[in-house]
């Protein structure tokens, strides 16, 4: 019975990533086809618009041009999260963590595909009223991860959020590789 639940968790994770990544890629393709070289498409006056932008960095263009850093970071995050999912207890209690990890990786994969294919990320959703960075569906998945992670971390009582005992080694290796990538650039 437990193996069936573990298989369900893994299938949920994989199918969730595929579906959300596909949604992200379709919306980016539509945005590029309909918005590239055109004025903003107003959704709610000047407050909320669709505005096509090619972003070679992160939010507000931070780390612009550091594509190798983003690619390495994404692969490492995907490996760590997949390791966590494989070792996640197959109980209802861990379903919120499974969903959060699925959102995280789907957001990372969506933008990873853009960086590999184009050298930039296609963004198009813009809260102009507050000058929030232009974003996309992958960013929404990623942002929901941050919110979920915050809620999960407050709900965990004396239990590690990562059930796998050796996850700390992956986290240390991750930060060491980021440091090396930054110093090599």
C-alpha cells in the first residue's frame, strides 16, 4: 500500500510539472505572438496590463546576463527537490509539501526552458500601478512556493521538513556551486 502511495506522489509531481510547465510555455508563446512590439494590453485600466518583456535576469532585471548562474541553480534545485520527493513519506500530512515542491520545480523548469531556448525569459504580466516586476505563469508558481513554504515552516513542530537525513549535504553542495559559479563569471 505504501509503495502505491509513493508512486502516486511521484506521478503527481511529474504530471504537475508537465502540466504547469506546458501552461507556462503556451501563455508565453501567446504573449509573444500577440504583444511583441505592441502597446500594453490593458486588463484593468493602467493598473494591470499585459506587456511583453524579454528578461535576461531575475526580478527587476537583477543578475542580468548571468544565464549560467540561473541554469546551474535550476538544475541543482530540481535535483534536490526531486530527491526530497522520492524520500517524502507517502502520507496525507506531507501533501502540502508535495504540492509546494511541484510548484517550485514547475516554475523553475518553465523559466529554464526559456533561458536555454532564447537566452532570456519571456514575461508579460505587469501590475503597473505598483511597478511590480513583469512576470509570467512560471513566476506565479514560484511565488506561490514562497508563500506555501512560509506557511509550512510555521506549521512544522519539532519535525524536520525534509525527511531525508542527508539533505543537508545537498544544500551545502548547492551553495558551494553557486559561489563557484559567481566567482567564475
